[in-house]
C-alpha cells in the first residue's frame, strides 16, 4: 500500500527524520539518491525540511543546532530517527518513564501539525513519538525511494519486547524462517522487526538503535550511487529472505538500509 490515506495505528512507525550538521548537503544527497524534493523550511520550524516523493511527504531533514540556534560544537552524530505513532503522547510518556525508559525531549507542540517527543528505551535505543493533528506522517511508503521497514537492533531483546508491549502495545513474535529475528505487530499488522545487536551491521557491544530501511528497485546500483556521492558501505549487498539489501552511511555518517524486495512480500 504505497499511499497512506488514514491515521497510523498506535505503535506503527509513522515518520522518520535525519539530523545532520549540513542540512543542504543532506537535501542534495537524498534528492540525487531517491528523487526527493525538499528545501530548508521557515524559521518558525527551525528550518525543518519536509522531503516529498511525487509531491507526498516521505521524511524530514533538519540541521543539528543548539536551542539558541547556534551550531553545536562538536556536532552530534548524524542519525535517522524512527517515530512511532501514539494517540495520547502524554500518557505514552508516562508509560515510558514507568517502564524503565526516559524522555530525552518532553512532549512538545509542533504548530498545529501534531505533538512530538523523543525517548530512549531501557536498552538505550532512541526513538521518536508522534501524536498527529494536521500532519499524520509519511503519506507514501513501501515503494522505491520511501520508507519500507523499521528495525530495532537491541542488546536485550527480552527487555525491549516487554517495554514496547507495555508502552505502545507492540507484540514481538519470532519471525518464521528467520532464526533470531522477531516481528513487531501493532494489532494484527506487522509494522517492524527486532533482532539482537551484532546480527548486522553493528558490533555486539554497539549501542542499541532503530534502523531505517528504504525501498529501492536495484540495491547494487543504489550502493554504487552512495559511494560515488561520498558515502560508505557498512554491509555490502547480500540476499536474504526479504530481498536483496545493504546497509550504508550517507556522507555525513547517517546510517540506513536499502532493500529491493520486488520478488518477495517484503521484509
């Protein structure tokens, strides 16, 4: 279902954004790689850029900055953040702190678009929360150049399973035919995955994280394009149950995965 026309169910990844030192360079990179259209936003939104694919929002890109608008020194690492939908951000925030997580950015109104927060689960993985108002999130998914999957790589799958079940109702179950991999379901729909750190591509002692996957129509050529643009490869293209995938970094260090699932039902 490439076009999203209704609200996202609670717990479903509904939006992604990238924080980088050089916002314009990132806009140019992802324009060339995925065909996104986007430009630096107005001052009232801190210059936040909403990128579109065929006129529909797919992701955000923002410049790393201090609260006073200055550039942080040293610059924080470039990172893609996965936002999970919630119908009541304040209640979800209380569940997060009550179940061993913490809020690193408290619930905040974003004009009339919605309310957001940033949190850290008990295993150290950072994620966002979005309570939609005028803006529900990504309006196109699961097609080349857009979000197709979100995956939690964690140092404690049992702790993470309990946390996301209590906070957002996400249910973790072993994925058929994929030993060590778990499906995350919101209601009766699979919305993401989970696995232990060290499976790929991070080392076993790396930080827990949410990895963003983008759909592409040719994994190998996409990786070649990343390299030509100054990016790097964390995991070269390989075939797996869901399709042909790779894990890469953009020129500023933002890690993401790409997958061609055209011959499968998706990851």
